[in-house]
C-alpha cells in the first residue's frame, strides 16, 4: 500500500529534464521493494534529485559534505535561531506543498546564509516573533495573519540560498514581458506572440546552479526551469534567477493568482510597462501603490519605446516617473535608494544592456532578499500600527501609559466611600464626643435632656437600644462597580482598542468578588463595637464636675440654713460657693469638651483609616494589580513593536 | 439635411418607442424614489449600493428620461475604452479634424468632448442630458487652446463639425480605467448616456479584463453595441481579429458589429488623423444608423428597452440594500433598547433590595439620629441613588459598545460613544430635583397634619430624610417607615411613601429614557427608515405595468 503511493509519488518527479538521478532512483525503487524503506529511500533520492535539478549533468555543485551523509535532521536546529518552528499563521506557501522534505536545504543553506540575516533584520524578525507571541491572545488571528506570513516567508527564504537573487518579470498583457525575458536570457525560452494572454504559467531561468530550492518555493515545476545562453555575460549576471510571470490584467483570473502568489515570494520585481498601458489603473492601484515600500527592490522598465516617435519616449518616461512618484514609489535617482526606471525596447535591443548592467550590479550586491524582507516588515509595521501604537492625540500630556497617582488615589477614595469609611469615621468621632459630653456634662443639663427625651413622642422609636443587626451586603455595589469602571477607563484611555479592551476585562474580572470581600472587611474593620475607650482624664473631669455640683449644693444648703435660721447669716461665702459651682460646672464641661475634641478626632480618624486601608488593599490586589500587569504587558509589546518597526535598529 | 433628420425623428417616435405620459410619470416617480434612497450606515454593501444608486440616477437623468421625452433627438454614440486605446484619435478621424486632444501621455482625455452637427447644437447646449456637467464652449476658430475649466466641476466640451451627419453626435469619454477615480465614474456615466456604445480596444488589450467588463455590461444592458479593435499592427491583423472574434463569440457577442483599425504611425503621434479609409467602415455604419430610419429606431429602441429592462434587476438590488440598512439600524436600536431595559430591571431590583442604603448611607443611617443629622442622611442617600443611576447608565453604555463592536454598521464615527458626555451632571440634576419634590410632598403632609397639633409640628428635614431612607432602603429601613408613621400618622406615612415611590419610578424611567434617547439620537438623525424600500419596489411595479 505504502509502496504504491511511494511509486506514484516518485514518478511525478521522473519527468525532470536531467533524468540521471531519476533513473538512479528508479533502480533504487526496484531494489527496495519494502514499502516503508522504499519511501525512505525515495525521500532521500528526492532530495538528491532536487539538488541535481538545474545542475548540468556531471557538474556537481560544491556542497558541504554533511548535506549528503544522512545527518539527522535536527542538525538544522544548530542554526542560529529557531525560525524553523512552524507557525500556525500564514497561508500555505507553495514551497512546502510539493515535497516531502526540505531538510537538505536547511542544512546547506543555514551554513551558508548565517551572515545574510545577521544584523538589523534579524533583530526585527526576532521582535516580530516576540510580538506575535505576546499578542496572540489579545488580537484576533486575522490581524496577525500577515505578520505571521512574513515571518514564515522570512524563515523559508533564509533556509534557501543567498547566492541567488530571485527577480520576477511582471507586467500587463502584451507589454513584452516574455520578449524582455528572452532578451535577457539570450535565448528563446518563453513563448511570445500576438495571442493574448501569451504566458499562462511562470517560467524560471537561473544563471547559477543551486536554485532548485528557490524554484520549489515558487512552485515552478522542473519542466519550466531553464538555463540562459552560455555567453560572455554569464559571470556578470551570476546569481540571478529570473521568473517570467503571466499577466496581471487579463480576463484569465488564474493568471492574476499566479502573479499575486509569486510576487510575495520573490526578492525583486521588474515591472514591464508599455506606452499604451503605463497608466493603467489596475497596475498602479493594485500593485504599485501597495508595494510602494518595496521601491528598493523594484525596476520599472518602459518597453516598446521603438513604437514611439521622436522625443515622445522621453515624455512618456517622464510621465511614468511622475505617476510613480504619485504612487509613493521612491525613485532611485542621484544615488538615493529607490526604484530604477529605464526605457528600453526588448524587440530592438535598445536599452537592454543598461537593464542587464543594473541587474548584474543588483545581483552582485546580494542584498535584495534582505531589502525585500525589510520592506515587508515595514509594511507589516504600518499595518499593525493602529493595533499597537496609542494615538497621541487621544491622551494629550500623557507621557507614558499607566495608572497615574491621582487615579490610584481616586479609586481608593471611591472604594472607601463604598465601604462607608468617611461615615464610619464621623460617626465614631461623634460617638466619642457624645460619650465625653455625657460623662462630663453638668447633671442639670443631663436631667433636662432626659426630660426632653421622655416628652418627645417618637424619639424612643429611633433610639437603637441594641446594636443593629449585622448588615448583609453592607457595601454599595453600584459604587464599587462605578469605581472599577472609572479606573479601567482611566487606564485604557489612549490605548489601542484591543489593549484597552484587555485592560477593561482585567478590571472587570478583578471586580467580580470585590463587593463581597469589602462586606467582609467592613465587618472586621467597621464601626468599633461597644463603647469607645475612656481616657485617663475622664475621672478627673467627672470628679471636678461632681465637686462643682457639690459646691452648688453646699452653697444652696448653706443659704437655706440661713433662711431657716440654722446657720449664721453670712451671705458672702455661700453665694460665692454657689456661683463658683454654677459657673464652674459649664466651665468644666466646656474644658472637657475642648479636651475631648482632639482624641475624638483621632479616634474617628483611626476608625476611618482602618476601613479605608483595608478597602484600598483589597482593591489593589484585586483590580489595580491586574490592570497594572495588563498595562505592563502592553508596554512590553509596544517596545517589541518599536524594535520591529524601526529600520536600522541596532541588533540586540 | 436638418429637416430630414427631424422628420425621421418624428416618424421613429410614432413607430418604435411607444412613449405614453404614464410611462414618463412612472419613470419620474421612480427617479425621485431612487434619488431619495440613502445608505448612511457603513455596511459591507453600502459603498456599492451608493455607486449603484448614483449610476442609476445618472442613467435615468442622462439617458432614459430625456430619450423617452424626446425620441427625435440626435443619436448619441459614446466612444469608451481603456487608456491608450486610441479613442480620441478615432473620434478625430471620424470627424475629420482634431476636436479631442490625442497624445502619448496618459490619461489623455481629461475633459469629455461631444461633437455634433451645427444644426443639432441646441439639443446638447441645454441640460437635457448630462445635467450635472458644465458646458464649455470653444470659439469656432479651430486650433485654439480649449478654454480651461475654472473650477473642479466636471465639464463637457461641445464641438460642432459639419462633417458629421446631422442627427448623430459623438462623445469622446475619458478612460474607463483611468488613474483618476472621478474620471472613471464620469466615463461610466457618459457611456450609460449613450444610444450607441462604441467600445474601443486594441491589439495589445483585447484580452484584458477591463474592456471585457465594459462589453459584458453592454450585454447586460442590451445596449446597441459596436466594437472597434484599434491599433492593430498590419502584420497580425488577420490573426488578432480572428482571435478577437472567437472571444466575442464565446462571450455571446458574436453578432456585434466589429471594426478593425490598423496601427499606423498616426496612431501614436500627437494630433495625427488616421486616413479616412481606415475609419470609413465605422463611419459608414454610424451614418447608416442615422440615415435609415428603421435602423435608427432599432438602435434607439434596443438601448432604451435594455435600460428599462435592466431596472428590473437593479432596483430590487437597491431596495435590498435599503432594507439591509434598515435592518442594521434596527439591530443597533435593539441592542440599545435591550441594554437599557436590562439595566432598568437591574436598578429596580436593587432599589427593591435597598441597595442604595449601603456603604456610606448605611453607616449614616446606623448612626442616625445620635451621631448623624437628617441633612447628612438625606445627602448620603441621594448620593447613593445618584451613583446607582450613573452606574446603570455607564453599564448600559458599555453593553451597547460591546454589542455594537460586532456590528459593522456601528463603525460610523458619528455613532461613537464619548465616555464623559455629562451623564453624571444630568443624573445629579435629576436626583436633586427628585429630592426637592420630595420635600414639597413632606411640606404638604405637614400642613395637613398641622391643624391637629400645632405645637409638635415635625421637622420637615427629618421627615424628608426618613422618607427618602424608607423609599430607598428597602427592608433595612423599616424603622424609618415606623418613624415616619409616628410623626405624621400611619395614613400620612402611607400616602407619603406612595407618592414618593411613584415619583421615584417616574424619575428612574425619565433618567434612563433620556440617556437612551441621547444614545440613539445620532442613529435617529441618520434617518434610516423602511419606507424607501417599499416605495422603490412600488415605483418599479408601476413602471413594469406601464411598459
């Protein structure tokens, strides 16, 4: 069963141009008839075969020895990082659909290419991976899909040869892509004609060996891989892999799909336009404007200048430059980085030499893949900007994201209010003073008060004779809810929507058990039970008050005695005694009230403080800490984003 | 010449287009309905619906209504195609002099040019067709610079040339795939205003998607169509034209008249005219349409009926988009209603449970009357009520936000909710007003009781505080009710509580209702109603009956 599948799988590849390896594999297949082993062998021979593709018979590309010696695949992991980890993001990329294994390229390429992806790009890619990891749970996967795809493509490209530069030739129908392709290759590779559309599937042409992996990734089958004419300029164009694309604007939908897919994978693009079509909306709106950031890896050539009379070619070229400028494509003039714009005629050969030279120079620099990925990262950074970067206008004057001190204070206040801390404090203070007054007041005043209370028909109802029953749900739910919402809003202000949402959710989660917890706290730290404590000076005050009363009584009795005749008539002393008693009583009362004020306030403050602190602590642990953690996470993510978004960031 | 054309026009009126006033009335009604349709909510189909509406309106204004009103008006042939197809050169060559600017730089034609016979000028001078295009007149001296349009309004240049047969007008439209988006819209509008669609494509473009879109649209509208395969290099004329024919046949357009114009050095040069022989067949065909009254009627009737027929599918689509708008608005309203209703229920439940008498207010109540005055108690209770209401409103708004986040229609910036919109202020006002009305009730009651015992008139402040506590405190505040009864009697207390309770319910409804209205106000202001849908369909059915 497995053997059968293995065989069919194998024959798929048997029609490759160099059947040297294929026939060897077929021999293998006859010898190893066992299903499992046969499959393994096929796997190996497939790899060999892929290696050999694009290599002229007998001319083996120099390869590091371990590549063939069946080293375990894990060796690929010895590379500088773990880019090989499959990501769940990203659409299917063509390179891994066709072949069972790409491990050979892994080993070979990672050895060769370590130098290419060191430096800024590496740092940015690392930052992007961190970013995706950190924000996966906060953002929906469609937002991150493009970022994941770029990461995957970067990893895939990295595994493949950096000696090659993959350049696609793209353009509208009839602009002469294939003619230009043939002119560059020097041989008739791609079919040209007046029938539109001409080229239906991409055709590849490699100037240097070892591009099989790149072709596999582009999904170009072996029968469409070509070699250029061996000539004098083969060295000048070393490392170039040219891909002739189908048109992007014909009525044939699948052509456009081909173009869109391959344009995402190549290192650079030559846009071929002609005098008739150079201002097509589809070209500018669908391709050039979105890819304006990729100007550095873009050539725009105006083909068919032989059709234009006189100086019209220059006019059209200038107009093309103007349009490109309007699209936002930077033009590579005066040595600045940007797109190269050329006029040529593939038919007559006019200007092709210039393009060839530019391409050769471009390829020799070997920077196209890196620059393309940099541009991809720039595009991803721009796409993700609204998700990660807070709008500055939204929160003026907020230098940093986080909870301000005032916000913390405010929420503490609100929560204390919800628990009734202020009221408790005031009530405690007043109770203390009431007791003090009661204890140190003149007896006559107390007598009068008692009488008043007796006379009043309804005060007895309201006078709590017992301690009130323990209240359930003593905390104001609405206040707690409101406080939490306010603090969450405060913290989320200025944050990008998904992160603001995360902060609110964290606060809401924390608030779930908060009222109950505050209820419990209020029971423990609430109004002090029983009478307030008595300070040491109370007995003295009571004694003084009693002495004053005694003075009044003694003075009164003395006067009474005089009236009755029991005592010697002496008005001065008893009246003085009575007067001092009558004045001294309220005096003592006033003094003790003054003296009681301080301790009463302290007592009230103490009660309030206890409840307030308990409530604040509870709120901090349940709400503020999760919110702060969420904010910290956002800050971390933003740092990664900034690292990812910044070009020329120093590595590490 | 002129008389002949008019005569033909009149005869064609009688024979082909049976234009009854009812049909025109129906069409005018339909036009008004279409013009009234609005798509303010950013639904996925809304931009498309807006474009459809504008197109439909333009076609009704520019073509259908004027054509049915004046069947004798000259035949309008609009030359349309993609950039660089050589439309202007073709028009110039047909006219025999340079009326439209041609050149190598794209887009060439920025201002549409209409060419007609001098005697037909009055047909196009006014706003009979294309009313929203400003007419620009070029002095009769040829070769001058066209008068530059001062403003950004779209303009139409009208040229006259006596080389054209009377009764025929040619319109050189901008590119249908122009880089300037407004030009694309304008091109579509102009093409829709045509009696005869002349679609131009080239040897390099005949397989492009863009010209085929145009051809398919022409087929859908069943318009009178001519195709021109322009700029064909003479080496490949036979092959390309065969290819094109095959493609046309495949698309079901095999019977469309087809003309091939070879690529000549003049095709690209600035202002060159093609030799008369190159465009003679097309010219002859167009002249034939004007000369032969049967052919003219056929061409007119076909395009007009095609346009009328296309309404059958386009109007229901528009009506569907209107319905989708209304459905989205309903969903948004329902989300708001649901959020506020559930919050309303929650508030009532909390009031019943005495949740206002909690926290600060509860502590005050427990300290009353020994350690707390009545005004303090009243303030604390009112503050509790205020917080409860504010909390309900913010919670409802949050629920609305949550629900609306899933609705694409809610992405309109006008519908965005601002968190500090003064709700706390409004609620504070409402609670204070409630408190004041409560005080009035208490004073009423005291006045009623006064007569019995003048000396022991209860303190209104105490009574108000007790009443508020009793109303808001639920079971916890039962002793407040007792205190109230002891002061104003059981009957008086019952009356007060009854009136106060009703007042509380009324204020609660008022506060939440007002906030809900505020939230819905921007949505209501958009004016999304279900009526336009029914009206559109009704107008269409009237039209169908009249045809």
